C-alpha cells in the first residue's frame, strides 16, 4: 500500500536516517546542528530532537535499525534520571547519568574523524601506482601466501579447500554379478539352433529381470556385429526374431 | 646526478620487487649497512626529482617502493580499468579506524565505539584483506580478535602503524575515563569550525 507520506513538518523529516552511520552519528549531527557543547549536552533537548528523527523515520515506514531504538531508550532513561533527585551518600560523587554517553560520543567522533583522514589517504593512494606489484595486488585471485605470513583465515581457507577436495566420491554398491556377455552368447548358442528362427522373448524366458534383458540384448548386438546372427523386427517394439547366419562360430 | 653503484642496485631492487623492501632487506641484498641504504634511497629519490621523473621513492608498509606521482593517476588508472576495487564505505572506514588504533580488538569492542552492528563492515574488510583475524580473546566465549594487515598499510600509503594520523592521541583516548576525555576533547573545536 503506498503510504501517503506527509511532508516533513519537524526538522527531522528532511534527512534520511540511512545517511547516518548509526545513533551516535545522528546524535553528533544534532549536537553540531544545534551548536551544542558535547561535554555539556542538554540531554532533554537532544533526546527530544533525536526522538523526533526516529518517529519521522518510522512515519515514513523506514526500517529503523534496532540500535537507533536502543539509543532512544537510553536517552529517555538518562533524561528521566537527570530529573530525579540524586541519592548519592555523603562524600560519594553523584553518578552522572550522561557521562557514559558523552564518553561514547567523544570516542566515536574521534574515530569518525580518523575515518575521514583514512578516506583522504585512500583517495590519494588510488592514484599512486607502484611497480610491478599492482598486478599482484589487484589480481582477481590473491597471490599465494608467503611462509610465516599466513593468518588464521588463510589456514581456514586452505583447510576448506582441502576438505572440499578430499570429499569421498559417492559409493555405489554393485551387485556381485549378473550375466557376462560370454555366458549369454553361450546360452544363445543353445537357444538359437541352426536353421531355426527364435524370438527374443523365447530366449529370455518368463518374467526376465531387466538385467537379464539388457545382458542378452547386448550379447545379441555383439553377435550381429560379428555377423553371426541376423535379426528382424517388423516394427518398433515388435518381437525380435533371430537366426544364425552362415558365419556362426566360424571365427571362434 | 649520476647514481653510484649502491644506489643503482637499490634502484633495481625497488623496481623489480612486488612488495616494499625495508632498509634491512636492502642491506642484506646489497651487503651494505642500513645507514648507507637510507642515504642511497634518498639519492635515488633526489635523482628522480632532478630528472623530472613521474615517480619517486615512497616509504610504505615498513619499506621502500617506487611509486608514480598521484598526478598521473588518471592516465595510469586506465590500465587497471575494472580491476581496481571500489572505495571503502564510511562504515568500513570507521570500523577500520577503530581496529587500527585498538588492535587487536574484538567485534564487541568495535561495536561499543561505533554504536552499530559491524558484521558486514568487518566481512568486507576481511575480504578486501585490510583486516585479519589475529587470535582469540581469553574471555568468556573466546571472541575473535581482529588486526590490520600489511595490505592496509599499503592501501593507505602508511609507512607503519606508528604513522597513523594522531596515533598517540587516539590510542590515549581509549584508556581514558569520561571526565578525562572531556578535558582532552581533541575535536571539540571541529564541530563548530566545520
């Protein structure tokens, strides 16, 4: 159902949640936008602004990652605790409910800045080429690992490829034996007498197994190949009749 | 400038090697002392500049390499059309930053700093050979520990881990309590300045 998306009335609606790298990133954005000091963040204000964003995103049917919701709960909790009178005992420092969050924000911001610096280096070094290592570095299949340089992952990959190769081939049990072609030929010699035409079904007898049919059929083909037997079949699937030719047993 | 024998040997080695060569390695290969090799590298670099070459010697991933000037990036890039991997995403870069400064570290430690799930970013970094599994933490669940690779240094043109931007300051931050952090807030002015 196409949701009737209302035009954003809060400041939050104009920015998509997925342009942020998580709740801390969003909080830093809000703090900067409202020109607040990270060490002296008015939690009530920030929590309000933050929740505005999350609600706006939810109204737009955006998938709000669970981390954002956890942060919303954390902010609400900090906000409510900061409103309650502190029960710290004498001489004990009052627990600052926002301290942990501030710590997180400061740390995250430091790494976010570092990530930006890395990105600048990445940009520079995309344009720098060394000789002739690029062929190796950018080869689709990574080059082999130097002795002593293999990491756990290399070993796991190697193990994986080994176990893939060592996988035993599926085993089929084969029935000991049925009929050899030689045996069938010998039987045919007894069944097809000189000067008489004999039918295939006559040779096979009543209720032959599939294996018997195949063995005898192959034997017949062999005899035809040798020119010992002439075979007739009036139409497809009709009875096959066989007769010895003049060359029967001549070669044996 | 006419290069001496040692400088030319070093130049040849750097040209032919597919990995950075450290002063120690160059010393072993040429039979000279590390000190004289550092100077030889400087002479080569000076000669390149003097003669207006398109490349120079860079110090990267614990060694020296001959590398083209970024100015010629666009023209050389054509050779590797379609082979060059894409740029890393912000999520991957942030994850990499945390690992680089606090390695070896667990996924939970990274996620505590970034405040988001880092699964797919980590996977990308491992696939791109920027990060490797370096062991397990001796704590309940024995979580995997991650560290950066030599490719990471090469990719970002870093001589070694000590050359990461603001290495001391950032690694110092990690051990601080929140009040210390607030006092030493490095980026305090950035927020208003940007």
